[in-house]
């Protein structure tokens, strides 16, 4: 989840027993460094994944989260990126870097 906690309760009500992992990407001031926290289910590579980000702005944080999932052995074709509000530049940024990714906004 990228700030997906705002959607988490609804998701839990809709999908009983779902396992939820968390990814936190935070820019440290203006130097461009990102501090990353992630806690994912151990069997994530065997699951379908919904990556939740309520607001997609530039796409940079989303790209980092997607790259993290890929580094964990999860193919981009096996997860879906969900947003409630998306800026055109964010969609272009994510789709350009990850053309096989399913995105729902």
C-alpha cells in the first residue's frame, strides 16, 4: 500500500481474510533520497497483488514501489495498481516504465 490505508478498511470489508502488506516511500527533504519501509506477506510471489495508492501525482513513488515488488520476485504482469485520483503525468510515468502493468483509476 502506498498511502493506501485510506482504502484499507473498505478493502478488508470487501475481501474477507485478505493479507495486507505495507510499503512506505518518503522523500527526505529536497535531496531526492527516499526512505523505504516495507512489510509484505512471506508468500507474496505466489499471490495476486493489488497495489493501492489513492492519489497518483508524479508517479515517482509508485514506480519505486512497483520496482520493489519486482525486486522481490513478483512479475509486473501479476499485480494491479489501483488509484482513486490520477494526474495524467503520473499515469504516463508509470505506464512508460511498466507497460505490462494493469492500472485501474
